[in-house]
C-alpha cells in the first residue's frame, strides 16, 4: 500500500471509529451509570460500581413497573398496528388508483410533513379536550395513526409491486380488498416489517404529546415516568439509568428480531 | 373453447381514443395473434377482452354472452402475463391452484387439475418450489399451468415470451403451439414479434394506432398485404419500398418507372381503375424476392453499403439512391464487398403496387 492510500484508509478508519464511539458512548455510559450511585454519577465516575441491585430495587419501589410497561406496550403496539394498516392502505391506494385529484391530494398529505408538531399541539389538545379524551391512551394514538411519512414510505415501496400481480389476482377472482390482503400484504412483508420498526420506535419513545394529554399516574407511559424521575427535586440518577435501560430494551428487541426484514424493507421489498 | 366477437370496440382515456372501433370475429378453437408496433393498442385490446380495462363503447361477446361489464374471473378467460405475474409468496402448486381454491373448488379436484397441468407442462418436480427458485422458462410454464387449470374458454397471452432469451423463446413457442393442438382452446396472443405471429397464428390481426389494418392467415398477409404498413410489418427483414410513377396503363397492365432510376420500368397486371398515368406509386419488393442479374423482368443497379453473411443466406444492405435504401436477401452471394455496384433482377410477379397513401393497388 502506498503512502497516500495508507493515509486515506487510516483517515477513514479514524472517522468511522469516532462516529461509532460517539454513537455507542451514551449507551455504554447509561449501562455503567446504572451500576453507580447518583453521587458517583454526578462526580463523573466512569467505572462499573456496585449499586446496580440497589438501583433496580429502588426503581421497582418507586415505579409501578407492570402498569407502566403495560401502558407503553398497549399504546405503542396499537398505535403501530393502526398506523401501518391506515398508511399502507393509503400508500396502496395512492399508487394503484389513477385519478385527476390523486397527485394533488398526495401533495397535501406530504405538505403536512412540513408542519411542526409544536404548531399542532394546542389545536390537538383542544380537540381532545372537546372530545373528552384527555388523560386517555386514545388521545395519544389518534394523532399518530395517519402518518404522512409512512404513507409516503408505503407509496414509494408500492411502486416496486408489480401491477401485473394485481391483474392476475383480478383474473383469479379477487376483489380489491382481497388483493390487498392476500397478495399485497404478503408480498410487501419486508416493507411492513421496516415500517413496524420505525413506527414502534416512534410511538414507544413518544414523549411530548403524552406529556401534554396524560395527567394521571395510572395512564403514564415509561418515557414519562423516566422523565419524572429525572426531574425530581433530588433525582436519583442511578434509578433514572435503570429506567432508561428498561425503556430502551423493547425497541432494541423489536429491532433485533426484525433486523433482516428491516434492512430488506429499506432496500426495497419486492425481489 | 368459445368464439369471441368484438363489435365497434373503443377505448378512450379522456379525449384520447386508444382503440378506434375494432370489429373482429374469433372462431372457437382459433389461435389469433394481435401484432403491431409498440403503442398500437394490442395489449390494451387484450386487457379489454380480459376485463382489466373498461370498454368505452362497443360490444364484446365470449361464447355468445355479452361480457362488457362482467368481472374478469367470470368471463371464462385465463391470462398469461409478460412478467409471469406469479405470486412470489406461494409455491408453484399454490400458484396454480389459487384461483380454484378461491372459487371454492374441492381440494381433491384442485389437486387433480394441478397435477394434470403439471404433467402436461413437466412441472411435477417443481411443484413445491417458490417462483424465485425457478428459471425464466420454468416460471413461464407455471404461468401457463395456472391458466390451464382453470379450463378456460379463451386463453389470453400478453407477450408471454418477451422476457425469455432467444433460444428459450423458440422452445417455448413450440411448446405453446403443441399445447394449443392438445387443448384445442381459443387463444388470443399478443406479440410485437412477427416471427411468433407467423409461426403460431391461425389468424393474424395487424394493429396500428388502435385500428385493425388487416386480418388474415399468416401467409395471406405475407402474400397479399393490404397496405405498406402490413407489407412492412409482416416478413423479416421488412419489405423494401421504391418510389415510382405510373408511366403507361394499357390492356389491364400498368408500367411503373422508378423515381430514382427512371430507366427502370416494371409492368404489372392491374384490375383497379383508380390509377391514372403520372400517379405517384410505391413498388414493394421483399428482400427475398430479388433475383440475380438477367433473371427478372427488369434490372436495378444498387450500391452495396454492408453485406451480412449468415452462412445459409446473406443480407445485402444497399442504396438505390441517397434516400432509398433496400435490403436484399441472397442465398449465394458470399463475396460482396461494400461500395460495390450490384445489378439485381426484379419481377412483376414478386412485386406489390401501392398508391400514394400506401394502400394496395390490385
């Protein structure tokens, strides 16, 4: 290897190693901190401590873990399933059905991506309040169901779905909803898997909107609980780190289980 | 098998008319090929017969029943698509039996039909494979098998061999011809490949811009084309066209002098009375219908551009004038070089006369 080539390769490795370290550092720091006491964490201790069991015990004492996890799981899974059903139907429809208004409506849908959530919070809150949905999980799920980004993602993926498959299915006697259910969904399963990972993570980590609409401890999700632990007058950062680890685990699990399908879905579902 | 009748069939997309009033009669058991260049409307017409495109106006009957608004699955048709359109998540067996299962047929009957079709198409060892584990030719056979099991009145093929390589295409062409003989069903087959059309069809329908230009048996179209479009489309390499002018008309014969070489004149028999002296006409001569010097009714001097020697025959690309280029097929000529001047014979019996608008003068 000549000198310029060596220098170039070395630079690439240094850059990649730095990026990898920066990516993984918060996770490592979170895990290490969960074994230390709050005082050790604040003082900047970076070694593994002995307070892990205490932190876990304190966390389980302070938090109704089964209820909080049930709330988070219920909200994330239901919202994800509903989002995927609605958005994939919309993506399929936008791609398969020709109409003069199609592209205009689609452009309007995409325009909603440009509206920041901060601008929607107050009108949404008022809508939910008028509907009597404040402090309910439905209030968290409703605004997330029709996701412009996931509709866009499904429409783009549907471009790879052979229209002749739809024609063949029609000749075989299937109605449109049956084509969607029996042909489109199985053929596009990688797209669904990728969408599931993305939407599940978004819903699981959803913080701002639940913070606004959920007011009682019985309805709160894990992100809110961890946040409330961290904003206490004397926060126990060891306990916060345990909560953060537990909050991270389901998204990691979903990603690892669906990793192969996720990658395939991001690259294009149909082969 | 059933007959198919199309009466003034039209297809419009807004103001644009794609199919412009097609009248066609396809007899039961006939193998009909729709042929034409890209965009001529042949696939659209097939999809209208299948029920995958709405019919804007006109009437379609299959087996005597009007089918304009009937669901594709209830028209008694089965369709083979260019891309095979096999369901990728199903095995070969499931693909072939899917329509039957969906129609509520008993499991034993489905198995029996699938096994019969698999035997005919030699697909038995592949029944439990998914489409992605099959070659192009095998996928095409599965697509045909999926059509066979439905026992349709009419088979519709939409350019089924276009995605196959040349060798496999020839093989599958023979297979389809054998299958038609065995099943004796009505077949409507779309292709842009005139060799497929000539070899498979009982009847060819030549389409251009949504209009049927001519309908007839393959050799009828070859021997007696109705216009320059059909004459140019049927036959490979395509027919040569030479501009000319009517020099004399006498005793049921017309003498045409070529524009590029006025000294070359050919006298042809004529029944039409619409031609007058001085009219611009076109002389059509197929590449294989040129003769050696001294063998025809007239002689034409051409300058050779390129000669392709294929072993069994040679194609000579030459020009008569700067604007008129011709192709000559010659069985013997192996030593023709570029820029060489070649004198070839043309015969009245092997020439076609067309008027200024490209219509045949008989």
